[in-house]
C-alpha cells in the first residue's frame, strides 16, 4: 500500500512540474462518479445495465500543455466484480441454477494525455463543447470484499496490483470560464488474468470506466512583465516595469512614430515623419532641418541652408553659393552650372553682351563678342585670306582680281605654245609669260594655280604625263622670272577636261591650253 501511495505522489509531482512549463499554468480539478464494467473469462458486462452496477468515485487534476494537449492525473476507488450463474462454493460447476455476484474493491491511478479537438484545427479554441481522446498508463490495485459474511479470499484472486493502459474518449462542456461537465468512456487494458475464477493464459481481464464529472478550473493568466496584460494576449511581453502600455501590452507611443513614449525624446513628432532611435525626426544631411521638412535632404555637410533645408543662393541664379563661381550675377541673367553668365560660344563674352553668340570656338573676338576684322572688309579675320588687305567676300577677303589681270590670263589660254609633243615652251610665248610674272610681282597676295590640258589625240596616259610636264615648264619659267615657288602650283589634267569637241581641229586647238587660277 505504501508503494502505491508513493507512486501516486510521484505521478502528481510530474503533472505539477509539466504545468509549470505552460503559458499560463492553467490547472483543472475534476470530481467523478461512474460504473466499472468487467470483461474477462467469466463474461462481458460492458454496456450491460441489467444488474446493479459496480460504482466508483474519482478525482483528477489536469494541466494545460498546449492548445491540443492536456496532461491529467486521475485516481478512482470503488467496487469491482462480475456476475456468474454457475458458482458452487467458489468454484465453477457445470451449468446449474446457482447465481452469484462476486466483487471486491478496486483502486487505480493513471497518468493520461488528452488530445483536444477544440484546438483551432478542428474546432474553435473558444468552442464550449470540447471532444477529446485519452491515452496513458497507470496501476490498479484490488482487495477482497466479503459476500454474505463469507470471505471470497479462498474463492477469488482479487488481491494484488496490475499495470493498466487506459484508452478513452469523451467530451467536456464548458458552462463558464471556471466550471464544466465532462463525460468519459475509458477502456483499461490490464496485464493479468487472475482477477476472476479462471486463469487460462489467453486473455487478460479488462474493464471499462464510464463516468460523469464536474471540472473546476483555477489559476490566472501568466503576465511575465507585470503590465496587466496576460502573456497570451501580450504583443510586447518584455515591457520594462512601470511603463504604461496599451490593450495589447505594448508601450504607449502617442505620436505613432514607432518609438515608445518612455524612450521618445521628441514625443510630438508629426504623423508619417521618419525618426531615429530616440524618436526624433531624421535629419539625414545634418543641416538642422528634419527630413520631413527638408526640400533638399542631401545637402553636403557644412553647407549653409535656408528654412527649407536647401543651400543658400544669394544671387538667385539657381546655383547655390557653395557651387557658384560668380556669386554676384545680375538678377535674370542666365548662368551655367558654375553659376556664371552663359557664354554659349565660349569666346569669353557672356551671351547677354555677345552680339555674335555663335562664333566658332577659338576665334578671336572683340568686346562685343564678334570675330575680329582688322582690315574692315566685312570678312572676319579667321575667314579672311588677306586679313591685312581689304578685299571682297567673293575672294575670301582678298582684293578682286583686276580686269587687266583677267585679260592677261585669258590671253595665256591659247598664247602659251609648246613644241609639238614636247614640254618645250616656244619663244613666242615669252611675252605673255613675262606679263604673268609682272602681275604676280605687283600682287604679292596672289597664289597661282597652273593647270595644263591636252586634246584627245594619242594615248590618255601619255597626254596626262605631257600636260603635267608642260605645267611644270610654265612654273619653272615664272620662278626663273622672280615669282616665289611657294606661290605657285602646277597640275596636269591631260585630256580629261576638254572645253571643245576633239573631233575638229579647232576644237583640239582650244583643248590644248594652260589655265591660270588666282588663289589667296
């Protein structure tokens, strides 16, 4: 008996230890009444209500483990027995008309795990009706009880201890938070075959316990941080002691910036403003203007800013002072990225003063931004081939070729003669060539192209070679006459550029020519 008591104490300690591990240590105590139903070698009384029942009473203590599981320790005490119609002096006779009601006392203790269906998967956690399944292990003890003043000890082996495995099902209906009714059907498998008159070593005895009980729940929800909000509802279970919290157990954040009031150094931050760890509006560029007010949130460190957080622009040209190379630009003047007046053509004269704002790069200009024209002929120096002598635009700023000069060059077209098939100038041509020499000396700005041409008589390659040699001969004559070689160029074109029909003698004569072209 002492060993059994120690076992029950041990099982009870296990339950209380497990309970201490739950979220809110919810404990329930149950009181039960029910009937034992035997199944064994002498028959089956399960669900047999024709005889006076063998009743028992019980008490349980259960603890919450999780939404799906509870752990329960239960102890029962009551009658245990069976009916038999062929008992003679405690032994089994042949079929006869004797009847007997054999019983003793049974007490058992079990540790069981309950699987609850109101776990949020099958039924709502708040469901009042809670079906469950039960499985566990335990011990059952037996003692002899007298019948009609005669001990059954000599006739029934009802003493000793069995190991039992309870398997059951039931349901609980929760009337209030702390009170419920519970029905259970538990089938107890034993490890013995000697609690009745027959030991056959075939089937061990088993018994069913059907019970109805009342359940009382105790304990208060766990509140680890002592903020008045139970842990199972507390969204902030580690709130420091003494901090005011909301209904969810989280520290109050009046301005809604994500930093609780007890940590917030700027408790009135406007809604939506980003804040730092101290609850103050973020000032990313450190210019003294919070980001939610800062129109220029990436201002470089140390730059002076206005009330909107933008760098100061004293002359209002759109370029901040710290970048402005010309901080005193007149109002309304267009400026470049450096804050200086625009100079589109890069001539050093700002567009506002530039009268020639499209001057090519590198061209020297006057104070008004226009290209220089030293000789005042209307042709800018950078285009003027004769920048020191007034000329005309048609001659790129050089003087117009005199009519007399043109006449001389026209005479030279046919007036310069060569020996047939050779590049030897006939003496009859000297007079016209001397005039050309004189023109070149009188007009030092002239550069002369000497172009030789032939008719189509003979091979084209030969004609090309001959025209080049004749042009070279004329160049040599002019150089010998005193014209600088650098002012002369000679080119032969052969028969490629006829000015008349080579089919006639007159046409061929016109095609055999030397042309002079003045360049400046």
